[in-house]
C-alpha cells in the first residue's frame, strides 16, 4: 500500500514512467501512496465509485475519470471511510470531492482537482476497469501507480 519512495527518485531511476501533468490537490491523510490501478469512468455520477470502493481494495488505487467536472463531488467522507475499511491505498479523481476536512483525517491517499459540496447522481452510469486518460497519461487497470507530494507516476501501458 505505501512504501518508502519519492516520485522524483523513481523517475530518475526509470524515465519510462509516465508523469501526470495535471496538478491535483493532496486532500487525504496519506500524501504518499502506491498500488495497482483500478479505474472508474463516470460523469457527475458516483454510483460506481461507491460500489468499487465498498469492495476489497487489497492495496489498490482507484483512478476516477470524472472528465474534469467540478460541478459535483464524486467522493465524500463516507465513501472514503469505506475505502479505508476495505483496504484501498488511495483514490485519484479527475473531478471534485467533498468533506475535505474529514478526508484529511483518513489514512487514505486522495488526489483531486478540488471540492464541491454538491452531491452527484447515484445511478451507476459509467464504466469500471477500462483504460482512462487525463493529464497526458493513460491509466490502465493492473498497472502500477505511485503518488506523493510532487506528483503521480504511472507504469507505462
């Protein structure tokens, strides 16, 4: 789940790693995390995010492509607490979260574009475990992700 690493050192040792150019905020209580990638692609609907994070995480990192929308939150404190209980290392969201104060207290890596108190739809629209792309990087389920205060690195597809 976590390791003693820095993304700078990892990149210096292996320049084939992909570096996410999108500047995401550190919002969780664990600024440094790593794990195998799982994905959700959704737009303003966190039904699949909730479903996946309520399953066994086994130290994985959920990458959520919310298409960069800040119109509603794709994760809040209750879903994040479930992620901790289920053994997830972190969540990377190309979109918004809510309950920032509570997220910062959880032992979960959380990176997102920002926050919005508005709830999202809960219809379960979207896709799970499909390649998603943002920040100049393709996130492929089963590949490795490392994140710290300097950014996010991803094993090439």
